[in-house]
């Protein structure tokens, strides 16, 4: 039986500054090398038969609306939301995940 291809996307919404990716997610990106996207319409171009794991970075003030929009666009995705008020808080979480080799919030 052929194993399905799995894609891991790190979604950084355009509302966030570059620090959220370049500072907070740097170590995480080096460890796992997810595809980084900031345009939601690109998520719909992922192959339909492929598994899609979507780690979403959001601030609390727009997280609910963002996640609603993404769930409508790619309902088949497995969501891993990371909701923080500052990129320093996010960095602590992502650095911890990288150190533990834990790509998602729940161990694989």
C-alpha cells in the first residue's frame, strides 16, 4: 500500500511582522523545514490526496476569524494553532518544540 504524501505548512498571516517568522520561528523552521505561506489562497493549491498539517501562528485579537477562514478553505487540514500576544511568547513554545523534536502540539 502506498503511503500518502504529507505536507507540513507553517502559516504566518500577513498581519504579523517579520519577527514572528524570522525570530520566533527560526529554530523551529531549521528543525522541521515546513513550507511557509502567508497567502491563504495558496493552501487550496496543495494536492487533494495529500495529508495537510497546518501550523497556524496568530495573535489573540484575530485568531478566531483567521482559523474560521482557514477551516473553510482547507477543511481536510489537521490544524495546529499557536495563539500568542507577542512573538517572544511564541518563540519560547517553538524553541521548546524544536528542542524536543515535537513538530506539533500533540506528539506524533
